[in-house]
C-alpha cells in the first residue's frame, strides 16, 4: 500500500482527494469501495463522484464510500454540490446515493437497512449528514440512462461524540429517559439532546426529560434546534412531537407543542419543575433536537431601578419611569413572579413628557403566559402630522424575541390609539423614544397583563394544549370566537385550536365576519403563509383547503356534531386575525351552503393570479 490517503478498488477511474490514509475493512463483496479512515489522525477531507465536475458514467452498479472514525467519534458529511439524475420520486429505479448512518460494524450487504435515499438536485437533499456511530457509508448507483448530471462533491470530518452528551442522569432500564437535579449536584446548567443527535433519531420511541429544581428556583429551557419534519402541518397531525409541561409529569398543564422545524425556542417554568416528552412514530425521522437548560432563582421583586405603587388590586401595580440624567433610571423590568397585571405610563404622565428621552419596559412571563398590552391613552408629538412614518418622531416601539434575536413588530406615533399588543412567548419589550416636547402631548397610558388564554375569552380553555378552547352545545347553542389578541395583531409562532362539540344529529355553522390572516394561496409552507384550517376530525380533513389572506364574509359548516378550527402563525409577518360566530343547529346539512371562501374573496383571486404569474416560489411572505 502506498502513502495515498484513500484506498480504492480499481474499476472506475476516480479522482478522489483526501487527507486520510487507506485502511482495509470488510465491505459488501459485490461493490467497489473507497475508504476514508482516521487511522493516522487526519480529521477532515473531501469526496466526490467519479469524474466530477464532469458527468458521471452510466451503469455504476455499486460504489461504496466508507468513512471510519475512532470509537468515540461520529462522522459529519457536508455536500457543497449535488446533481443526480432523477427519474422517479422515490429515486430507487434511477441514479441515487444510499446513506447508511446507523452501522454497528464496518460492513454493509444487500440486507443492511439504509436511512436515506438521495437523488435530484441540491435542494432535494439534506445538505449535512451525521452518523450515530463511528462509521458512515454511502452507496452510489447510476442507471443505464446517460445524462449530463455531474454527481456530487462534499467534505467530511470526524467529531467528538462527547460534544452531544446529555448532562443528566439516565434512568436505569430506559432507552432515553433522563432526570436533572440541582439539590445534589452543583451544575445549574447544561445541555440535552434527542437520541443519536445530530444523526436521525430512532423510530417508535418515547423519551422523557424531567427537570427538578430547588424551592424558589425556575427552569429555563432553550431549544436551540428542532428538526423533526419539514413543513408547517399542525402539531395535532404530526407523528413526531415534543411536549413541554409546566410541572413534573405529563398530566400537568401544557406549555408548548413543538413539531416541524424550529430554532431558539425559549421556555420558563412557573415553578421548580418542568417535564419534556418526546414521541416519535413517523417512518421518516428527522435529526431531532438540541437544547440547553438552566436552573434560575425566581425573581421575587421588581427591578429596584423602577418606581411603583400599589393599585386597587393586590397584584396590580402602576409603573412610571423615573427620568433622570442617565438612561438606566428610565428603564423598567416587570416579572410575572411579582405582578400579573398593572399599568405603565410615559414619564410625567399625564403631564407632558420630557424631550430627548429613551425608556424601555421589559416584561418576563412564565409557563404559557403571554404579555398583552392594552392602550387607554396615546398622545405623542408628531412634527409633520404624518403618522404613517414614525421615523424621527416621538414613538413607542414593540419588540419580541424570536429565533434568538430581538425583532421589531410595530411602531406607534401620533395620537391614534394603538390596538392591543401581544408577545409571541414569555418576553416582550416596549421602547419609548422622544425627540421633542409639547405641552399638548401627554404621552401614553396602558395596562399590561400576563395571560394564559391568549386573549380568547370565550369557550372553555383546555390544559392539555398550549392554546385550545372547547365549545359545547350543552353549555351554549351559539356564541362567538376569535383569533389570539383580536382585534390587535395576532402573535407569531402560535397555534390555537377551537373544538366544537354538538349533540347527536347536531351540526355547527360558522360565520366569519372578519378575516385577515397573513398569506397567499395555497396557504402552505411553500408560500410561507399563516393559515386557518377546518376539519370534521382531529386529523386533517382533505375536504377543506386552508384559508388565508384578506377575505370577505363567508360561512363554513360541519358535516356532523364535531368540528375543529385551527389557527397557525409562523415567525414572519402578522395580521389582525379573524372574528366569527358559531351556532349549533339540528337537521341535515344544506347542500347549497358554500364552504369555500374563494368565491367570496377578491383578495384571494388576486393572490391566485399572482401565484400563477410568479416564476419562482416565494421565499418571504407577501401581504395581499
């Protein structure tokens, strides 16, 4: 053997460059193989298909790329180019690359199960792959069809497996149940992962993560990455799901459900305990999740930089920034640990506020709490009289925490009373900025509340979901319901369910008098749309298309006694939601009742034409 860095069995002329040394291993005897090993301490390199970047040859029956790390390492592959001729959706009858990620030994044969079958272009594949052990194998196959496809190019490296170790106590005789304590362990923070992360998790598993703090401690969780399945399907209809409960068991109130793909999701418990359940039953597992935890001492008092006085209720306070020469004396921090509701006002309110002042109001909730701000008075000096553009004007700006960053969602100026504001999670920030002063400008007065009902005041809220409301015919034959925080902007990254339960032979009729849900047809992930979904079942009902956009009044009617309405928003733009009434009726369904809002919406028709004329998929939202 020469000092080459990859061993190849000569059947094809391959230009494979790497920094590794060849090593002999047992492989499928019917295949040619190229082996990349860390035997001599090399940690990275690259690999490519035969003749890349020229088109590869047809009739490559079986070419193996075998990557072998040390026993305490995993393999990472990253593709920078990928182009395999695709003849069918399942790839198996054309050109393809099989991926074996969960091998216990350095060998594969015709009976070895593979995890991923890849073909098509770069956008069709996961760009990065990980093994769960020290070995990863790729099997390349090309059909008899001659094409101009150029194949693939990628890099590999070996990672320390201990980088993905969960900092908890694994329970005996369990596959993936962990407990985390502070009472007998000095570590107040750490990390936790789904099984096999960053490789794909196993099928048909249930894992639990139980966090137990001391008295007066709170648990802070950040899901840095959640990669279960792609798409934007409701978590009600996902086989793989993460449930977070505000307590020590799955019978405690639900804080959040996670499915699909998410990043930087922050969660705070209301007490010293928090419980996470991960269930995976799909046939196509994703990468899973990685998270970090921290046990924090609960906030027992308001930030001493703010001034406050008790209001009419024991848990209600009024807070006014104490404006002095420094910015820090003008900032207010409010936690639900000390005050569930109260009033915030601009400096010197109702007298005119001072010029050249910047004040921030930061809110911190717990559990499923959302922060809601309702304005009662608003009078800011507007030098040009143009409230549409608040730049260089006295203003109040609203910020939320999303995807690990702080993002502005609205800005108010002038004298128009703003609509209610709601956070997308437990935190919210307001920033008041004045350039001018005027004896006619009083500033603002608003109330805040840490709420768990998302601003929905009808129906019976269910604790088994973060946001779900039940409407029973036995309790009320008719009523109304609306989106979270209506008539203000609905919060981002929110999913709410409305369940209607009638008696035998009853149906429910819904009338939507107002509808403004950001998005365009077909209201799917490809158009990055928020949506409202209707169903006669808990699962998705193909009878109904999704609804989004700005629609005129329309009606929807159930087939039988049960009906579900699901509202889902993503992490991008906002709308003011919907307002609707419901009525339980007896008798057969009116065959002439229209259930498709397309016939009533000029906005949707415009969206259809825009969709047809567009030459590319939308990567950002478009407000119709």
